[in-house]
C-alpha cells in the first residue's frame, strides 16, 4: 500500500463516527509525519474513577482507541485520580459533590482491568494525573489558574446555563478544564478523544500546549451514548450497561434500548461495517436489536455466551418461560410470624437498592410475587413454606426463602 493510500485509510478510521474533528488538515499532516518517521501518534483518553465500574459509554472511546492501536499508534490512558476529586462539570446542571482521595483510590482498582476488556494493555501507556498534580504547590496552581480568563471559562455552555438558572458554580469547577488540558501538556498528546460534552476541555488543552511551545493536539469527539432510559448513560442514573455485566443481563439490557438509538450503538459499539447498516436497520426492529445485542455481548463474553444469552432471552420473553438460572436467596433477617413488608424484603435480598426504590417499583406495577403483580409496598408476606418467586422488572428474578 502506498503512503498516500495508508494516509487515507488512517484518516477514514479516525473520522468514522466523529462529531467534532479539529481539524482534518492538521490531523492529515500529523499522520503523514508519523508514517514518514515511523513515530506513532500519542492518542490520549482520560477517565475519572468517579464510580467503580466502566460501562458502554466509556466503550465508545475505548473501541476507537483499540482502532488506533491497530494502526500502530500509542494510546495513553489517563486515569484521573486528581481530576476525579474536583469532578467534571460537563453536562451537569448542579454543583457536583467532590470525592475523597480514599473514594477515588477504591474506584481506581477496577478501571485498568476493565479497560483491558477492550484495549491491548501491553501497548497502552497508563498514567495517573496525581503524578503531576500531586507535586504542585500553591504557587504553581495559581500559575495554572492564570492561563485562562474567567470570561473564556464562562463561554462554556454548562457554566453559562447554570448562571442563567441561578445554580451555584464552585470555583474549584473552573479548575477542571485546566487540569484536563494540562494532562495533554504533561504527556505531549497529539490527539485527544472525548464525548461531545468534552469539547471545551479538549480545546483548552490546545491553548495550554501552544503556551508551552507544543504542537496543539487534534480534538476528536463522539456522541454521548444514551442509557436504557433515554438519558445519558451513567451509573448514577441506574441506566448503564457495565462492561462486566453478566451475558444475560447485558443482552437483555441492550434489547431494552429504544429503536432510535440502534444506529448510534451499531456505529460506536460494534464493528459491523457501516455499509451494512441501512439494510439492517430497514428490517424488523427486533431482529436488528437482537443482532446488536449479540454483537455487543459476544465482544465482551464470546460468541458462545452471546448465543446462550439470546436463547435465554427468547425463552423468557418470546416464549413466556422462566429463565433456567433463577438464583435462590435467603432472607437475611428474622421472618416475623405476621410477615415482612414487601418493600423491605426487596431491599434486604438486593432486588432493590433501597426501600424508596422498592416502593417506587411496586407502585409502578413492576414487581410480581409468584406471578401476581403487587402494588402495595407495605403488603405483608407471610413466611413461605417454600421459596417465593419474585420478579422485579423484566429481567430480575429470585427465589426467596427463610434463612
């Protein structure tokens, strides 16, 4: 393959699904120089350990990074153990609670192992940004703050909207774009990937790099992936699909997304050729969604597990059968003679995260006990002679017995 064809092939990979590319001409020059010198581009992506698990929203960028690795470029994964303590204000309409160093360290433990489900970690440079921010004294932090004006910071749509709505903005939140941008200076980034709500932060890095006489990085953004409820995918919203979800759960959750999201999910979370998507999406939505669920589940768990998950889903929902692997759990407390309130039971056996969530699920008709829909959270369930079959939503089952 000629150098010119190699350049066009690489540009095609970089551009697939991009929303913002700032800018193509610069990227073309960087790739051409890389091909000529044999020196790979340094492609940066940052993840703040603000929760203990990665989900498919992160995978959008991890999949793209994997593509960059296959082109021979150097992926630099920034684990934001310093920035996580500030909290990214992107897309937030309220002041975000800060995390302690201990909370961040606990969340960090799973990040690199889960990233390895997508990336070749032997070819990934992992950096923790406390490495440089932890060494900064007060005077150095002031110098960093002086690199951007308040007027420039307030151009950010998130801050502008919050000011108009009268919502509080913490001064520490202004540090976040500067910190993310400084990460790029420290690792001499050539390209940075991020979601569309990260554009301001990624552009900030270009300004800082130019101040440090570095070539400004290319900004490459991709859309936010919506969760199972149509909002931005987030663990805090309870609408995320985790990279380590069990095959059956992963398959079932993908099947629950709205039809309008399928094209985006196929583009960013699978390697189905773009040319095949129009015909695929023009067919029956359920068949297209089943293909999507198979592709995603197979990527993380293998083809055999994806096939078993699909068959289990069909038995449970199309054929109206119960799943084969319903777990049996013991009620951890003492089952009183006059019974246990249903909401308490759901909470105690981990079918609901809290009593308030359990009450909401029951009131919405989302809970069945031995096949009967229950609508009263305080309904007393008498001690069962045999295990109670409890179903929460479409996919969660348990047989609950006395301890």
